[in-house]
C-alpha cells in the first residue's frame, strides 16, 4: 500500500525516493545492518548505474551515514563497515573514469577515508599526493597532503629528540 494518497489527502507531499531511502538506511544502520543500509542508500543515486559518478554518489552517501550514525545514536560498530564499502565504491569509480579532475576528487575522498576511518596516514598521504599529481591546483588534496607531511615531520622530530635524549 502506498502512503502517497494518505499524504496527498492531508495536503502533505509524499516523501521522495531519496528521503525514504535515507530514512530506511538510517534505520538499518541503527540496527547494525550495514549491507542493508547500503542497499537502501544506492536507491537514491541518480547517476547512470555502475558508472564512476554512481559509485562516487554511493561512496559519499555511505561516508555521510558512517559519520552520522554514531553522531545520532550510540551505534558505532557499523561505521567501519560503511566506510569500507565507501572505499570499495571509490576504487571502482577510480577504475571507471579517465577524467583527471574526477580521479583527483576520488583520490582525495579515498585519502579522507584512509585517514579518518582506517588511521592509515601513509596511505592517505599517498592518495592525497596522487590527487595533487593529477590536479596540481586541487585545494583540498594539497592542504591535506601538506598537513600530513607536517605531522609526519613533527613526529619524526619528536622521535629523534627522544632518541637523542637517552
């Protein structure tokens, strides 16, 4: 049974496919069902299925849900699964596009996931640097790569100072 007649008779527009998919995905994530949440989120994608843009949309929605779920609930165990799925989608998108700017954006998002969700700063730095190689004027990739390089240099200095103090 569709809820559209109920909404329309009350003068309220029926929820869009995107709103319904997001609401269902949130509910599934709260129930620790990352696969179900992903299946709902991709229903809201409007790009050509299985294209680079479609995979980027899926990844962005998954990243949003991975961030949003622990913010809104006490559920934290589903975020790494959502982030891992987002990473897979981004890798598929990277393989499907030849456009340098799109590849740079994708590699920047991959770096963000590697840094924030997986704690792999070396892999994140490599992703940001690859993005900068593809698009030298990419502000986010440049800024993030510079920040990680400064952190790495600072950590190396601290380790050297500790080693020299012994």
